[in-house]
C-alpha cells in the first residue's frame, strides 16, 4: 500500500491554527516526528511514519492536508514531484511512433506536467530534492534504466542523441505577448525562415490577413492559431506536442485546425491534450487516459485506440488495468422534454437589425420559454455576443430581469468569498446544494479572483451569475478551460437550476457535445464573419443542428 501525504502550502497557516495537526497526530504523541515544521515554517508529513489514520485532514481548518492510500503501484517512485508533500506523477504516456496520441483526463492531474517532461521542457526529478537531485549527466541514463525494454526507452535514447526535435505549443497562450512583441510574421520567422511554408500554413489556418498585425492586439482565437502555426512550422521538427488547441476557437476553427494538424503531422509523431471530445475523436489515433486526484497525484492507463479510449474514459473503468477511476459513467443521454412542459413564454423579440461599426446583424424574431435553455451556435464574429449585448441593453421589458456572464471575465483583488457573499442567495440552502456544490466553489473561496486558473475563474463566474436574482441568464462560453467531467457537471447543474427555479437561459458555446446535451432549442448564426450575420429564429434541436452542420459540411454522431 502506497501512502501519499499532500499539503497545499499556500493554505497551511500554522500561525492561525496553532499546529493542530501536529498536536493531534497519534504518531507525534508517541514522540515520532510524523508531522513536523518544514523549512518554510509550514507543516510537513513523513509518509513513512504516517499511518493514514485520517485525523489531520479532518481537523485542518484550512483544508490544506490530503492523505491518500493507494493500492500497490508498479512504480512507487514518482516520475516527477513538486516538492516534499507536493503533487506528483507516477507515469508517462506511451507515444506511438508516426501517429497522433491523445491524453484525456481531469484538470489538475498532471497532463501538462507529463508533456513538459516528454518535450524536455522540464527535467523529471524522480522525487529527489536538494543534494539528492540527479546530476544532469545521469538524467537520460536514469530514464533509460527506468523504461528499459519499452517504447519510452527508445524515445528517450533518441531524444538524448538529438534525433527527436520537439515542437511545443503551450496551454497558456496568453503568455506569448509577454515574451514577444512585434508582428506575427516576425514571430513565425523565428521558427521557420521559409516564407513560402509560413504562408501555406497561415492560409490554411485563416490568419494570412494578420501576418503584419502586432502580436499584442490579437484576439484569443487569432493568438491560438498563431501558436499552432508556430508549432507546426518549427524547422526540422518530427515530434509535435500540443497542449489544448481548441480554447478560444469556434467550432469551424476547431475542426479546421484539427484538419491542418493532422495533415502536417502525417508521417510524424504528435502528442495532444484536449477536452473537446469531437476534436479528440477526429484527430487522434491512440489515447492515454490519465486519472488520479486533482492537486495530489496523476497516473496513466496503457495506450488505447481512440474510440476505445474515449469510451473507457466515459465509462470510468479500464478492464486491462482493472482500475475504476470514477464511481459512475459519463452519459450524454438527455431526457426528452415535451412542449407541454415548457409553455409559458418568458420573453419575446422582434425582427431587427443591429449595427456595430461596419458589422451588420439581422435578427429574426423569436421567444424563450420558462425553464428553457436556448443554445446559441455559429462561427466567431457572426454577432452571437452582439445579440446577447443587445438583449442586455434593450431588455425584454421592465418585468424581466436579466443576469449575464461575459466571455471575458473581469478579475480584481477581491476574494471569491467576498464577491459571492455580496449576493443574498449565497446563504440560501437551495443555491448551496444546486449551484455552489456542483461548481466546487469551496476550495476557491479564499483565493483572489485575479489568482484563479482559467477553469477556476469559469466556475466562479458561473456561480456569481446564477446567484443573482433574475428571470433570464445569459452565459457566454461557460465551458472555456473546463475538462470533460466539469462540463457535464455544469450542464446538469444548469438544466436542474433552470427547471427547478423556472428560469430561462441563453448560452453561447463551441463544444458540440455540451450544446447537444444542454440545449432545448437552438439559435443558429450564419453569414460572413466580421461583415454581416444572421440570427435565425429558434429551431428545434434536430433542425438547428442540421442547419449548422450543413454549413460546416460535416456530420455528427452522438
């Protein structure tokens, strides 16, 4: 039995609790230093002495301690660990030569960490710190011994010899303008001096027109495609590593980018992290499933074919390893709702034209029912957010109160608790049970909003919006930065909330699986991006999906 003791150092506040964990630990009472004061004046736990009694996690007033008992591991020593009592990963994904391999799993279990090790962006420490840390000259020797006889030994041998040249697209593309300034063309010329190759890729990714634009003024979608271009254009690269390629992209751009990556990586090797199941299924040949406890540890199953791997992930059980990594399966089956269940019209809108600068949006008339979720789908720059802004500005009349979550979420130095407690509904049992608990807000309460990760910020913003007392809720891209399990939880939460409170919602999102599961009807937008858009009247799900997919020239299986 392997025992892990994980301490979130930023939450540990011994000056406020008086070292409760140390005082109540049974081993410490026998004069053993199981819990001790570390060099940072925080609690430390000796995992060899720890009996796993579970007292310290229960009495810690700041939820800083996690004790996990794991079954016997094939490799008890972590591949990489973030400090003593820190998060650790126990495996690396198996890479299939001349194929695209995907990694699927929750946020916070080390997916980015494993690709950082594989791309040699981070050197694995094998849980050795300080004076015990491996010397640089022994690094690859240790890796080759660890993975002797397997595909990873062959990979690291080639990496050491320089036979593998890695091209890496990071997850946090917002950092790119912080380290580079100047036009897009200059950035791409840094990775590839052949302008013909650059023009070929950027034309395929529909960013040819922004080559002379400064990197600092790009939208999120443009920056994402520039980052993908830089990765694919790297001279001499034969191993592409891409960490989340769909953030900020609409459905058309997601599928087009996936197509370009597949074409460019043909005959080469690629490793991909992605939370959009449609894109993951389309792009990858094989899947590695990563599981564990967010913030504590991460492990991997063996490699699977893509279809089989996605189905195993949704089921939550891997037969080959005899591992159940989730208590229940993920199902996207939706209950049928008859029209008679939703017959009260909450709000109506008429045919109208909206102009924003040179952009024209034609809106066809429609209505939304009590308890209904209206999905809004279409390419970027066709007026979806303009439509929501028009609703906010014009309203549906004085009797209809509207609350909204914008696409770009404002942050500041206030804590999540301070922001949420400003709503009178924060202490209401219904909102605690049906909103805050499903969104897992509790671990975020003491954090400032400007300290939250992308997924954390999204969960906070949804909670902050739903706590408002309103008749209609407008949510712009609520799944950005969320993993598959979080998306499903939020979809179920939104359906329950709207139904039980007789509220209505308009939701913009680019995840087809999420929108298909969540929406009752669809508002489909088409037109010419940035020039003119058309918002069709609300359509039944089948009709709306068919109209939208026809414009993309694809089919969709549930």
